[in-house]
C-alpha cells in the first residue's frame, strides 16, 4: 500500500482547497493508477466476446490509446 504525506492549502476558514505531494509520492501514485487502468482494460478485454489478437497488435493499440490520452 502506498503511503502518502500530503500537505494542504487551506482557505482562511481552514477548509482544504488543494493537496501537495512530494514528487516521489506523486510519481508512485501515478504509476499505481496506470497499473490499475491496465488491469481494468485487461479485465474488460477478457470479458468481451471479441477474438484474440496478436500481442504485437495489442501493444500497438495500447500505445495509441495512451498517446491519445496524453500518457
């Protein structure tokens, strides 16, 4: 489990407006989210009834999708 140590920016009433993370924690969080997205996509692909495609073609499709999403 990833441990985060956020610092908060608050308004004058003490309401939290934003969080700040150290870059190492932010990067680890992004990596975790990307891995979860990969798992979600794998599960979605496994549950559809479309025929299997070669690994190389799958990697091309994944790269194209990531590029489209700006990753």
